[in-house]
C-alpha cells in the first residue's frame, strides 16, 4: 500500500484527545461520522477520510470518527456498543473489495454467482414438476410417459450438477479473491512504518496479529459469501415453492362440531409454523454461540502463542532447564482450550438435537397433511409427492439459519478479532498524522549535518514522558556514544531516531542524500540460506558469494564460509555472538552513511568487541556512528559522548563531551549547557 497521506475533512462532532492509543479507541462507540464541511451538505451526507497513497492509488479509508461511549450506558451496553462498532469497522474495510480500488473481477464474479443461483432454483423447480409427472405416470401405469420422463430426467440432473459445480467455482472464487485483497490491505497497513513493531508497545485488543491475519481473516471473508449465497438461494426457493404449495395444496376443509372450516394455503401455513418453531428453538438455545465462539478462538490463539514462544526461545529454556515450568504454562493454557471446546460442544449438541429432529420430521409432515385429500381423491399421487418435495425445500429454506447459526456465530467472533487489529492500526495511523498526542516529525538536516535532534522529546503512547527536550547535531564522520543508566530511555531514543517510535515532540533530521542502517542488540536472522541471512534486508543476489565470503572473513566467521548456500535454521544454530558478528557483516555489505548501534556488541567478549569496532572504523572510515552502550571500553572508538540521566518528567541530556579533541565550534547542546551551568553558579 505504501505510506499513505491522509486528507481529512473537518468534523462537527467531538473528537478524542487520545486517539493515538488503540486502547482508548477500542472502548469507544461508533455513532460519530465525519461530515462534509460545506454547510449545504453537512446534514445530508457523511464521508470518511479520503486517503491517497504516494503512487496516487486509492487506499481504504480509515473509520468514522469515534467518541467515548455515552456515560449513561451500563457496562453491558457499552460492551455491546464496542462489539457493534467492531463489526462496522470490519465492513468499512472489507466492502472496499467491490469499490474503486477493489478487485476488477469482483462484480463479474458476484453477478455471475447470483445468476447461477437463480438458474439453479429454476432447475430445482423443473425437477419438482418432473417429480409430480413421474408419480402420476406410475399411478396410471403409463409406461410410455414413464420412459419419456426418464429420458427428460438425465438432462435435468446433469444441468443441476453442472450448475452446482459452477456455483462452487463462483463462490470460492469470490472468497479466494476477497481474502487475497483484504489480506494484502491489512498486511500492507501492518508492515507500513514499523507498525508491526509498534503494536507491541501499545495497549489494545490485538494479540496474535499473525493468527488474526491468517485464520480469522480467512473465516471473516469465507463465511459472508456462503451466507449471502445461502440466503439468496433460500429466499428464491422459499418464494418459488410457497407458490407451488399454495397452488397444489389449495384449501383444507376441516369439520369441527358440525361446522366446516376451510383453511386456504394450509401447506404454506404449516411450513411457516413448522419453520418458526424450529428456528425459534435454535435462536433460544444458541443465543450464547457468539460469545462462546469468541472465547474459543481467543483460547486457541493464546495456546498457539505460548507454543510459538517456547519454540522461539528454545535455547534459553533448555539452558535454564525450564521445561517443567513451560509445561505447566502449556497445560494451563490447553486446559482453557479444552474448557472452551466443551462449552462449544454443549451448544452444538443442543442445536443438533433441534436440527436433526427437524430434518427427520419435515418430510413426514406434508405426507400426513396431504393424506386426507389423496384418500378422498382430490389429490393425485404425483401432487402429493410434489407437495412433499416442495414442503421439504421450503422447510430447508426457512431453516437455513438454523443449520448455519454456528457458522454465523464463528464469523461474528472472527470478524471482531480482525476488526480489533484494524482498530489498533487505526490508532497508530492517527498517531502518524499528529492526531492526539504529539508526533515526532522527520525531516532533513541543515547544511552538512548528518543527523540532528531538534527539541526532541519522546513519550509513551499515553503521553508519559521518557526523554525530555534534546538538542543534538551530529556532523559527518562523528562517532557519538550515548550513555546512561538502564531505564533512562537510550534505546527508546534510538528507536525514535530510526523512525520506529512515533510518540513525542520535536523533530529528527536526516541528511537527504545519506542512508541510515541500524544494528539492534538481537539481530534478526531470516529463514533460508546463510547468504540470504547475511544480505538481509537486501536480496541475496545483490552480492556475489565471494563478496559475502570476504565479509564473513572480516567479522571472524570463516568457519561459515563453506555454508553460504546452505539452507538451515540459522536463527537456532548461531550463537548470540555469531548473530552479532553476522550483523556487522551485513553492515559491511550495505556500507551505509549513518550507522546506529543499539548494544550491538553486548554478546561479544571485550577482545572481539574491539576487533569489530576497529573493523568498522577501518572499513567505513567516513561513516557517522551513533552507539548506545554501557561498556566504558567503547569510548575509545568514539569521538563524542552524551549522557542521559533519569529526571522527573523524563530523562535529560546532562553532559556532552569530546572524547577526541577536534577543531572548530562544537554544535551539541553547547549554549544550552553553558547557560544552565551559569544559572547554577548564580543560584
């Protein structure tokens, strides 16, 4: 999707001051709409924010403006309002599949599926008429008619089968393409501007986003297509065969107390009453289906998450001997899964009791109702069988919701879960546009400066200060060391420099023609070959095997040179120190202008650390380096040092010293620190 630029129209309704936090957004109602600022249209038309991507493509609009729920609502009503909004939020994005930026074949598949459904109902009617004719012929022992009707049956049967196959193709085609379109939209938003990382930093109902995207989104797009196709087919079938029942059955005359009572359309009335009893029973029995499905899906997601955590942290768990404790956690989580499945099984058993009983009784009811008219000769055998077939079809149509209520409940749960993820992404997008709490701006530096922090402050997503106002200008070739106690916000400051932390104030300036490369404390090792791991985030083919081999040699990984093309679980087999060395090999291949090291040598011994830093200084002599580290030994490889100190209202920059004397005027906090020192002496 690319980075999106939001062009929002003014809103007459109240807006939340804290929409940057998905935690706040998830508890709000959905009754506020964006309105057109033109007075003549404000009361007639509401519009969503128009979002245009950098490439000019239309991007799905963010949701309507949301406000805090009515304080007069009870807790249950507020929760219901939140759930209702989640379904609204899902459809705001999902319906875009049929919009201007949607799939170009969406309407073709949709209209084609509807035509197939209509044609299939017509063929069903033809088979129903054939059913009457064949039994009438059998009753009359008319062999010629029986053979003639037998010949007609095969084209009808083949047509019905082919239409059924075509319906499956059209229905699943829509499901597949809709899922692909919506998945691409959600994944694009998830990956844009580091939001997949920022979701870990904010509160909100967005746990296990990977499961929501992979599984919940699949169900959320599959089920509506099945529902629409099923409802359409059921409605057409009901209308068509109610006419058949009314025409064939006519009126039923009943004698009570010496007087005769005529019941017109008695078969239709019986079908409606029967369906009402069955559907009403299911609705009463299955009223808890939605909540139980939500609880079951959440329990399954948590179980997958804890298993994934064990796999990802297998080495640490094995070294610490934590298998017993992990097993205890797994058992508790799995017990919750079984408990939720038991609740769901109970619901299925109760609904099956009604649906199975209904399916068994439905074919018998019309035969019993038509028996008096057949016995008195007013109905032929063919009419009885046609009426029985039509009654069953009508009952099936009316009972469609009965049979699909569990799936409807499951869809409800999945749509809300994917909408919760969308809602959290909405909060991050609002933070990026400066809505709510302050947003750190990103721009270009002035002159030759490589990096500048201009009145930069860093906060949490709820506004809590982490780092106070900071003024720093870093010149080309400088090697800056950021020091301070643990918890002073050094790593958070680095994330803000890299653009991963959006909350705060001031700005970060980067030289327009320079590239920044970051080495985190825990390097990411992708799956695949070692060549891909070293080249990441570039493509493995961007560098030859010889170039990668030389990079491995320079960082002390010669023992891996023969395994460059080997596909192995390198994330599990490489030690922490080897991963950090591999990250330095990446650095050599990419040769950036600005390097940010966040405890990038913490897993190396002092001697290896010195070799890495000497290598970087030798191989990238013109690179500007910003390091976050605790080790005093690293001062020898840096030209300057700034120190953060924890203070009330956020960490402050308290010192800025040259580690290597240099000529010229220093442009780091100079005037600010001198003024503060002078004020201290005067006091």
